[in-house]
C-alpha cells in the first residue's frame, strides 16, 4: 500500500468514501512523547465502524447471524504524531473477494499536512452460529458497491 499523494486535506478526502476526523488526546501520548502505536489500531477500528455505518450495515447484522469479523490488521508508521493534532482517517475497501474484503486506512495529519500512518485489514464474513466463513453477497455486497461503485 502506497501513501496517498494528496498534498492537501481536500485532495485526500476525495480519495476515500469515508473520512473520520479524530482529535489526538493527550492521554494517547507515550513515554517518547508521540502518539502510542496501539492508538492507531483504535483509530482504524473507529474508522471501520464509521464505514459500516455509512453502509447501514448494522441493520443487516441485527437480522442475520452472518456478519463481519476482523481476520488480521497491519499498521505502518511513517511519521510520529504529536498532541495537539487532528487526524483524518480515510477508509475504503481496496479489494473484494469471495468471503470478505480488504479495508485500507490512511491517517492524514492536519498539523503536518501529510499522511503519517498507513494500514489495512482483512474482514471475513462469518456465520456466528457455525463459526464458518461465508460468501459475501446480497444486501451487504450491494451496499459496498453503492458506497464504492468502482469495485463492481
């Protein structure tokens, strides 16, 4: 995954169907005086939930035993981030496959005017009753394609 080449926040936001602004909290700093690495996984989680809310996926999850589960997650730290700052977490699905999708994240720092952190995760559709992965289809696939028609 390459860092976004956008030079401005406005350009960055055009590349993502969902962008979640997150103010860096003082308590997220570590002994080295920058945002602790674990905070980024929380930021990505919040952005992932915002994406699923934009898809209106919560209704599907409530009426079906099939839902998303995190298979793995990756984070690459390009630049340290310091308090105070606001990060804009861009989120998009970069790859669809039979049983799920890859979700991509980038964190754009207002203070630094650049992408500071990259990430991606694998989401698998799971039947929570059987514990087996299931094909992504129907309403969920339709909702993804509505939010990101270029994946179709």
